[in-house]
C-alpha cells in the first residue's frame, strides 16, 4: 500500500473532524465516550481471546502419515547478511525427511551480498539444494526475493524457511499428507507452529526478553492460530514454515514486495480470494532476538507491516466477509491497538494511584476501566500459560508478573513503527542471527517429536 484510498482518506477526515468538533463543544463528554468505547472494545477482545483458548483445546490435528505418492516440494530460504549461519541452515535442511529426488531447494542471496554467497557456495550441500542470486532491485526485501524465485519453482508444494530455522524433519511429510487427505478442496496453506528456544542466556535483560518472546510465540502459534483455524477463520501467517499449494500461490500473485510483514498480508489475501488456511503440528524451532537492541527493530518492523496490512485490507471490505473482518480486527487491529495503548493505560493507572496517595485520598481508579485491564491481563496470561505448556517453554508466576513491562515495550516499538511508516515505509529492518550450539539441534529434534 503506497497511500490511502479516497474512501480511507474520507473516513479519516470525518472521524478526526467529528472528534475535534466534539472536543470543542463537549470535551468531557467526548473524552468519556471515547474511553468507554475503547474499554468495551478491549473487553470484547479479551472475551474473544478466551473463546480461542477454549476452542484451541480441541486438539484434532494429530500428525498424519502420507498415504499417497509424495508431491515435488520446493523449499525457499531468503538470506541476507547470513554468512555465519548459512552452514547451520544447510545442515538442518539436509536433515529433512523427504525423498531427495522429489525436493527442490533454493538459497536466495542478493547479488551484492558477497560474504553470504561465498559461505553458501563453499558449504557442503545436498544435490537438490542450489544457490540462486537475486538480481538487484527495489525494494530490497525478503518478499521480493521470494517472488523472484517463485517463478523458478518446479514443485507442487512450496515452503519458506528463515536462516535461523530448525524445522522438524517430518514437517514436509505431514504437510503433504494433510493437503492430500484434507476434505477441504479450498485449503491453500498450512502454518507450522514456531517455537522459541533460547540457548543463549547472556544477560538479565536478554533472559527477560527471551522468556517473554517465547511465551508470546506460544500464545500465538499454539492457541490463537489454532483457535481461528478451527473456527474457520483466516489469520496472519507466520513469516516462515508456511506450506503452500504452489498453483494457488502463483494465482494469488505471490508475496507483496512492499509489505514488511508479507506473511500477514498473504494470509488475508488468500482468504479474500476464496481460499482457506490450516495449521500443522510439527514445529519449527527458532531463537529469539538476543537483546533489546535486536528485539526493538524486529518488533518495529512487525508492527509497521501490520499497519500496512491493515491499510491494504481496509481499503475495501469486499471478499472479507464477517469472519474475515472479525479475524482481521482481532489479530491485526487488536495487536496494533494493544501495542499503542498498553503503556499509556499502565501509566494512567499508576499516575491515578500515586496522585491519590500523595493527596491523602484512597486510590480508587474507575472500576470499569480497572475491570477491563484485569480481564485483559487475565486473558493474556491464560493464553500464554496454555500456549507455553503446549510448546514446552517455561512460564512462571514471575514471568506473568513481569509481562506488563514487556507489553509496555510494545508501545515503544509502536511509536517507532508509526514514525518509520511515514519516513521509511518499505525499509526492511534486518534481525541479526548467529549460529546455535550443537546441543540446541539435539534438543529441538527431540522436542519436535513430542505431541503436547
């Protein structure tokens, strides 16, 4: 999305104009109504989150075995400034349990990225995995590289992995079996769960971010997405380990090269074209950003991409339907609203209590507002606890108490994302990666065989 449509501009102008006029005539009433409407919105969001927790407990997606001839599978991995981690990725891709004569793999490397290209070409690779140079072009983003090699793909099915990924070796077989055996002829994509492991504990702040990040992923991939899938609703795809029918992907136009969360956009675009999404059980393991200096740019990119996705899919509601609109609002809209307002809400609550104490008054903030905050926090904790148990990641009482600090950091990333959307809308903030210990590979292979 390069700009707002005429209708979007009109809506923005009408809303801002009405809000400004209301403030001029009835400021107190207007602010009260806005606060109540916002609180009701978050109350509905919290209630829906609890519904997803309940629905997602119906674990009907047990691993299945392939019962038909296996299709040709294409694996794409877009790499940029990944010279240190390329050998590790190649080892992990080579360990995938799938007939080699039915595999096509491509490591996509930008033409100017000589270190990564040298590392990829010098590392031992299976015959089916080739190095492909992506020609210069704009924007320099992961989806542009993927689109370049979508034209070269010869498989029936296609999946995307990131440089730091460690996919379960049986993931391709499960996806192929699901596509083959699914009674839903409109099934276009399957999302594997992403699970965060943290083999590097380098500092106190890193450990805090690692644990919170792991629970955030667990809540999303073990609760929210399964719940939406079982309700027959669309969802934003993860940036990796999504498995596509390649003919459908081509017909949909591939990935949006200008969207920095191209996966979120593509999930809703497939839905609008009449296709359905599903989930898998065999996971892909990843490591989290190492510290705040790495976490903040990554989260900024995600929120900026969510803003782009929201803008694109609200230009017209045609094709979304009620289910699509609810899913878009809950996942994309809800994430943006929560990130933008959480720190403000916490600051408001603390300021209310402190001012009351300093004035010698009992600290009694508005009951309804506090009730909404409590319910929202409880719903997030419940989703995180259930997801963490399924993913096998720790989530202690201390982690729960500290989580509002993590959520408040989202507001910092949100403010940064708004600024970046204005000045650098298509710039891709690259997250640095480093090789994992050998013991991490062993742990992930073992963990990937568990059914939780």
